[in-house]
């Protein structure tokens, strides 16, 4: 049973909203698990070279490859984490994804708010870009509010899961990545929250795990794609944005 004041009519809700506005709308202690992949601006601002930034201009509205960045200065990020902490119940679990820049600039702030338990490596299996060592991984910080163990003891902290090529949305992550986050943290009926839901892969993973989802994204494209996916999965139809198997079995 959800602790939200107005129970969800469907098991999911995806709003077009700023992350802080979504969190402010949720009652204290109403979320069991947060799984999220924020739109950090640091990587784009600081890892530039030559005449341009490495990943194009986020601010250019005509550039449909990218999306709005979250202002990721330490104060804003801390305020975001504190709001996550407020809406989580005691014993709640949180998974926050970091790229290599934000991991060093912001990752340590997780410790000011939560009990950090693991740094998890997402091994994307195939080589990505990079001017020194080519990037093949991202990091997920796993932390808790208070104390609750994982429900499984067989989960490793390196997750080899192939990245999505030419997805429906920029930086669309595989559903299997979020299914791994939920594997030892969620049980059917729990409330999962993603304030930066993008294409909705985290929401699909939560629905497949029998959970309810409350999520937001500032980008209307993202909200449309995520809502379509949630509606399809809830109706028992295939995920329209990821045709391959949505859940990995190997822990
Ligand atoms: C890295 S993407 C998430 C991708 C997602 N995990 C997926 O699999 O598709 C980050 C998302 O954060 C959204 N975003 C940026 N600033 C935001 C804000 N202030 N509040 C909510 N969402 C925001 C962007 O529009 C983008 O869709």
C-alpha cells in the first residue's frame, strides 16, 4: 500500500515537472526506493576540448540529441538529496548514477545525507568515447536512510549490461540496469521514485518488479515516451522503447 496521500489510480505517475517540485509534492516517508540518473551539467562544462564541448550544446533547443541540464552545483545537489531523504521512509534505499566528472565533484555529498553502502560499476561492455582511456563504465552510488539490508546476498557490485544504441531518447539506459538496482531493494507493492526519469527505463523496471512509480522529467518529450512505456507495460504489452529482453536474470 502506498503512503501517498492521494493513492495512484494507476500504478504509475509521470509528471512534467522539475525534480524539486515533484519531491516537494510527496509526503514525508512515502517512498521506499529512489533510483535516478540525473542530468549533470559538469561533464559537459568541464570536459571540453578544442573548439567545442564534447557532447554538443545542451542549451540549443534545436539540438534534439540532448536535454536540459540540472544545475549541479553542490548546494543545489545537496538540497536535492535532502528532499530525497525527506520523502524516503526509514530503511529506504537510494541509487544515484554519476558520470566520472560528477562522481568526484558531487558524489561525496551523498555521505552528508545518507549512509553510503556501495559504489557500483555499470560495465557497458562495449567501448565508448574518450581521449585517454575510453569510457566503458558509469558509477552508481547505493545508500540507505537508516538501516535496511538488501533482500539478497548474491548480488555483485559490477554489472555488465550492454548500453542502448540509438534509443528513443538521449542517454536512454537499459531497463536491466534499473532492474538490478531493484533486485535486492524492492518488493511488490513498494513505491519507487525517479525525479529525472528521462525515457522511463527506471519506471518500466519498477512496474516489472510489481512496484508503484512516481516520477518526473522537465522535458515534455521524456514525459511522453515514459508515459507511453508505462501504459504499455501496465497493459501487458511489449515495451515500445526497448524491444530486447527488459530484465536480466544473471545477478
Ligand atoms: C540522464 S537523463 C535520464 C535518462 C533516463 N535514465 C533514461 O533511461 O532515459 C536525465 C533527465 O533529467 C531531465 N532533467 C534535467 N533537469 C531536470 C530537472 N531540473 N528536473 C527534472 N528533470 C530534469 C532531463 O530532461 C533528462 O531527461
